[in-house]
C-alpha cells in the first residue's frame, strides 16, 4: 500500500467537496470521495477518474460507511446545502447531519482518524449579534422551514464535540459562510447563481424582501485553504471561515448587472420565512489561529465564476439540469 496519507471526503462530488478533492490531491494525499449523488454531480470530479491516488465510492453515509485500509483524515461535507434542496428533502438533510455524522465519527474512532465537519453560518440563524462570533449561540427556529438544515448542523456540532470530549477523538469544526465559485449548480436556489443565470438569460433579477438583507461572499479557493489549515491545526472548537466583506442583496444585484453590462431590473418577492437579515463572519480566530484570511476579492472571484457559468448556461437554457430530489 502507498505510504501517502489517506483522506475520505464525503459529499466529494458536490461543489465544495470536488474542490477539496483537488486540493488534497495537489497536497499529495490519496483521496477517497464518497457521495450518494442526491445533489452531487459526477461531472465535478470526472477529470480525476483514472488517477491512482483517487477513488470514488457511491454510498449513503446516513445508512452505513465502510472504507477498507487506513484513514488519516475524514472531512464530512455530505449534505444538501441550498434551500431549494433541503426544503424538498428535509428528512434526508436531517439524517445526513445526524445519522451520517454518527456513522463517520464511529469510523474515525475505529481508524484513529482526525475528522473535520462542515458546519455553517446558519447555526447562528437570524443573528442578534453582528458580526457573528463563534461564541454566539444563535437565534434559530427549530420548527420553521429552515430548521431541518440549521438543526442538523447544530446537532452535528454537538455530537462531534461529544466524541471529542468523551472519546478523545481528534475533531475540527468549520462554520462556513456564503461561498461561491465554479461548479455551483446554476439553479440551486442561492442568490449568486440565481443572479448570474438570470442575467445570462436576459431576465430580471429576483430580489427577496426589499434587498436590504446582507451577505458576505467568499471565493471557493479561499475557503478551501481555510479548511485545509483548520484540519491541520490543533484547535477543536468551531472556527468561522468566510469573507467579512458585507454587501446588501440589492447592491449585489447591481454589482452583477454591472459585471454583465446589463441594466439592473429587480423583481421583488416576499422574503422567505426565517431568512437571515444579516450575515457577516468575525474571522479573528481564523486570523490568529490559522494565519488565514481571504485573498481573492469579489470582483476577481465573480469574473472567474462568470466564465464557468457562461460555459454551462446552455444547460439551464435547455432545461437539461435535473433538480428533482431522489428519494431513498
């Protein structure tokens, strides 16, 4: 067997998972990607097939996880991450955050592996503290439509810390803020792909509420670097990884329209229930502990993302992307 370190990345065919696969391959790891392809896409990783240091397992971590051989690290990124997904498949979303995390923590314990879980800024809910610091406990509605995602992630953090404290398992928790870049699904329901794909099709941009709510967008390469540093750090408590450059949704729409050289024509719709009004990470811990902060500004990140969307917009125009959730 190779003496390379081996890493399991669940959700490996997804947006973030596929970029993590590339980063760990570039760092010299043997990468095992695992995905049930409910929201993941093999097209995101097909360029990696055939490599001796990469393998793909089609599996549902909520049911059972088996990986032969040694494992040094596990990164748990399997989960629907877009409202359009987790509102359609709420039970699967809850299961992958609870049962899936439990299964993987058990695997990490058996293998003696360090495990990093992908948590989210959504654990803060509609925050009453701004910007959001890791010590803030959040303002989440557990029985609202978003509760399936928010509470799955909050439980995921709780059981991970329980394994860390009770069993001495090496664990890491990253709280991910809004991230964008190539391989986002163009119609996944999040604001950036929605705005870009609408602009490419010559449609008005859909703005929920009055557009005064804020978001902070981090380019995927920066996020992956922060995750990589956190995994190799000695810090077990949650760490925010995101870009603190905050912008209102209306301003963001104007920015997209300018980038596309089109007139900003918003179509306003009712704000979804429990949609956070503010989102901005405090990244003091990431700076101090990891020596990390984002390097790619929004103008450059959007330019790179737009190039990807231009190459794939025909799929949306032709309606060939299947967003129908699979049941299991």
